[in-house]
C-alpha cells in the first residue's frame, strides 16, 4: 500500500503504545489536508487518531463531517478565510456572502451576517429592530484562544475542546469580557445580542419562512440536540443554515443574551418594544452580579421543544457549564 508522504510521516505503527501527545502532529496535518480539500487523506489521518484513542471526540466529529462533505460533493472554502482556522465548515450548497469578516490573526477569522431592519411578533407584542450584524456561527474554541489568549472550554471535559467546536463553560461575565476585548482590538462595539435580536435573526428576519426551528421545521436538519448529538457539541456549521445563512441557532449550544431574565413580557417597557436593539436589564456589570440572564436556542443536551426559535431559558450570570456558549453582535454602522 502506498502512503501519502504527509500520512507516512505520522504513521503510528504500534497504536497501543502511543500516547495522546503523539496525536497532535497527526491532527494538525489532518486539518491541513482538510483545508487543502484532500478529504481522503484527512479521513485516513483522523482514522489513525482513532486507532490510538477510540474515544477522541474531535476525530469522531471530523470523520462525521468529512462523510457529509463527500456525500454533498462540497468542501470548505480555502481562500481567503480557511475553514478550519475560522472555526467553520461550509456544507451549504448556497453559501451566503459575509458582509464582515474579522481577522483574529494566525489565519483565524470570525464571520458576521447582516440582519436587515424590520419588525416581528415576539410573543404577543410587536418588536422593531434596526439592521445589525450577528455571528454566522457561535464563537469557537480557536476564536476564544485568539482573542483571550487562553484555551477555550478549559473548564469542561476535553471532548468539548476541539478548535472548531463552540466554546462552552464560560459565564455571562466571561462572554461579555470576550466582547469587550474584541471591541478594543477592532474599534467596533462588539456585544452579546439582545433577546429580540437573537430571536429575530434565528427566525430569518424579513426572509423568514415561519419555521418552528431556526431554518427548518425538522430539527435534525438544522441542529444538534439530545437525540442526535452523541452527548457532545459539534463542529459549527455542519447543519443547514437558516434563511439568512446563520448556523446552529437551534441546538448545539444554548447562547447567552444581553438581557436580564424576565419570566414574561407583560412588564416590558414600551420603548423596548419599538427598539429591539436595546437590552431589557439593569446592567450591573460587576463580576459579583449573579442575576439571571437570557439563554436561547437549546443545546446538544436539550429536548426538541427547547430548541424552538421562540423557546426561552435562563442562567445565573456566573454559571459555567458545557451546554452554554454565545455569538456576537455588532451594529451595522
């Protein structure tokens, strides 16, 4: 059997004696092969990883993703924003343009999608929003590392720490700290989405087709949840995008919003109904604040009903667990 030189360079002849540290060069070359659209080589390299560690969730997720890409006849876009470093996999047959791509350095980028201005029914009241930009994907571990200079999902099991998986295990305060640091680096006002912005984007804004979940009435098409996730997060962007080209807003990770939790909209100020870009909260930014804040979208561990676009949940500000992540919002001007 002839081996590709790249594969031969990391061939592990006695897998049972190998250690996990031996897998890092193998993984690096697997990602490189994937980026260069050599799906066959990428799969062979990931299979070598599994030969050493049959429970390596990153390898399992990558092999699953490669199978999807080979079936669809697509592969990640390589230029100008390599799919692996940007924390994304693009399997959509009709990829959407990115109105803003933030360069985080070392080949890592962060894509945002334009959400047009409009109004929608949020519960029993109508909300109006100005246009804004929202993350095409939840923030990934590689993006967290690039901005915060710390390993992503460090508070969670290693199976959640793949570069392309969404960062989890960070509190509402830490998510805001990420936004503030990125604001300093870019000169743009980066923040968490308001609850209204999040739901409006999840529903597809003025392109909405009225789906129950973000992008479909079939959750398996668009999200990872308790029945299909294998008890783990998955590489962002593997499922179908919604009407705006946004991924994973139903399932994979529940997402922090800027607003404080209110159990109903009954007492919502009128000014917020006409301005969905403003958060409903008291904004105590002290890290000792342990009020409850909005969570949206459901996670890999959620039941189907929790992943509906209209479903609401909450967590205390200091909560850290492996089901919670976040995505970014930036004003369009």
